[in-house]
């Protein structure tokens, strides 16, 4: 599996974790709860990093960088 495929898979997994956490927040009526806000913020930051990694690896594989 190429680097970009692995990075895409990791990004998809992280997105699933974000959705799971948001669903949990609504189910438990924890929307706005500080603990959940921090968890969600960490996942969003991780997702931004994963997206940048996917883009970088795709460019490397295509020889753009």
C-alpha cells in the first residue's frame, strides 16, 4: 500500500472517530461539555494534520514536490 493510501485510510479512521464522538455527545446530552469539547478539538486538529499529510504524500508520489 502506498504512502498516500495509508494516509487516506488514517484520515478516514479519524473522521469516523469524530462522527462517533459527536454522536456520543448528543446521545449523552454532553454538547458543550468541556471534556468533550477538548476531545473533539484534538480530533479536529489531528484531522487537519492528516489532510496535510495526504496532500503532501500525493504530491510526492506524483512528483510535484
